[in-house]
């Protein structure tokens, strides 16, 4: 996979992430700052490091699988590894300004 193909695939991954919503907050997981990292290697393997709004989040089992499934549909993706971390813990400062405005936090 060329550098350009990886860049295009990473853009498509961001688009997918922006279409996955937290069920408790009407904002996508990318704008919420739940996605800490997403990388595509030269073979088309994707690694996503993300968090949840809380360790006891009711979608702790569902959301990572949804992220994996949705990214897996993209052409060029071989495998998807979704890692959940709570370091650093998520807080409202991680939300984009646009999403804060939408939520009435600005």
C-alpha cells in the first residue's frame, strides 16, 4: 500500500468514525474525543486506540465491536484492532469546540 493509499484510507476511517455516535450523548465518537489514535500500516491493517466516556459505560462491549465492524467494510482494510484504554481518562476538554457548541457547553 502506497503512502497516498494509506492517507486516503485514514481519511475514510475518520469519516466512518464520525458516523458512529455515543448512545448517551448525541455526538459522534470522533468529535467527542473518544478516538485517541488510528493508524494504517503498509499491509492495510488498522489499529484504533480509543476510550469510552466512563469505564462502566453501558456500550463498553458494543461500541468497540461496532468500530471494528464499520472500519472492516472499507476497501483495502485487512484487519482491524480496536484497543480500549482509560489512560488518559476521557473528560469534556477532549470534545471538539464544534461539538461543545452543539451540546451547549460553550
